[in-house]
């Protein structure tokens, strides 16, 4: 199985808000095109530690990226490093901390904002360094990278939901409306991604609390969504994925077989089943 994958990490998106405010994604769910799972993020419920968890499958206490000020390259195998080793094309439109984890550290905006370097683990990058960088610009950055470089693995990481949460808290019109706007942005792109055969995962690093922060163990800080879209997912209700299994599951989709990352086996459809579905579809 070798599929192209888009991973969208909506920074600071709590599960309940995703479930209630993302009408486009919920509409896809109603048509069987997507499935929403509830995940618990690892601890601490902070951004940089959990970027590393999502991309490597390693919890913060083991990766050493235990707070936001650990400014260094990851020393773990990541989706980016394994895809690079396999000769796949990688890209990211994301906050500059991803550039620091997987490309060069510390971030030099003049050198690194626009990255086109086949030697880097993220070969094609557009990295921002302000939390208020507009999500609609970021989605355009990502779509430009996708169309220009046809990546096998594309990471998209908007920050405005987290930024709204820090200004107004989880239970605010500001936070909820920012989630609705992000859902609207996704509705402009996801249909094309589906048509072009991408397998899409949309998740979050952590949630948000009423104190306009995150970091601890409250349900609204730890409960996060995972939407999966694509025919290579099983769309089974009872598969209980973990945040540490996202990395390995993406590796499986990308056809990277020699990894030792945990995988949510029930999340993915067996390649033979997908092929059979195609035969049936052609025959009917
Ligand atoms: Zn935050």
C-alpha cells in the first residue's frame, strides 16, 4: 500500500468544539466519507512536545521535547525522516517549530521561511513565525506546495484556533467562530484532495481550557479530534486510536514498512480489501 497523505494539525482544537462547530467535516461524516474519533493527547498538553509526538509516535517524556522552549532537532525517527529515506517527497506549510524539529534549528526566517532543499527532511516548506498568521493564507501556502511539488506527505498546520483560545478561552464565541472558519477553509480544499486520491487525517496537538491556556489534564485540554477521510481507512467506530499511533499509521499508508512505530491496525483497511472494492466498483 502506498498512498499520498495529507495531515492537518489544527493547533489547540478541543474535541467538543470540533464536534459541534465543524459542519463541513460532520457533513462528510454523515455521508460516510469521514469518521471522527476522540483521542487523548499525551502530556504535557503543549504544542512543541505534541508536534513531536504526532510526527514520531513518541510521548514527550521519552522524546525529551517536554516544553515549548526545547529548541533543537528531533532525535527520533519521524514521518519526515522515514519518508525522506524511502525517497518520498515531503512538504509542510506550518509553524516554524516544525522546521526546527525536522530541518534546521534555530529557525532563521530569511533562510528558512521558504524552503526548497531536497536534502532537508521537509523538502518543500513554507514556515510562519507569528501565531496570528491568517489560516486562509496558510491553507493557500499548503495548496500551492501541493500543486507545485506533488508531495507524498504534506503537513498543514494552522495556528488561529489556538491563538483565539489564548485570547478568549475555550467557551467563547471567538474560539468557536475561529473553528468554524477553519472548517470553511477546509471545505474549499478537501473535495479536491479526495478527488486526487489523498488519504487525509485532521487532528490537533491539544485542546484548550477556560483559563485561556493548556498544559494539564482537563478533558477540554486533552480530548482532541481525529477525522480520517479516504478509502484506505476502515471507518470502523470501535478502533480507539491513540495520538502515539498517528505516526505509524501514516507510515503504513505511505508504504513505509520498515518502521517500528505503533499503529492503529483497525484504523486502516487492508490493501487487498481496497483492491477488491475497486474490482467490484469497476464490475458494477
Ligand atoms: Zn497554545
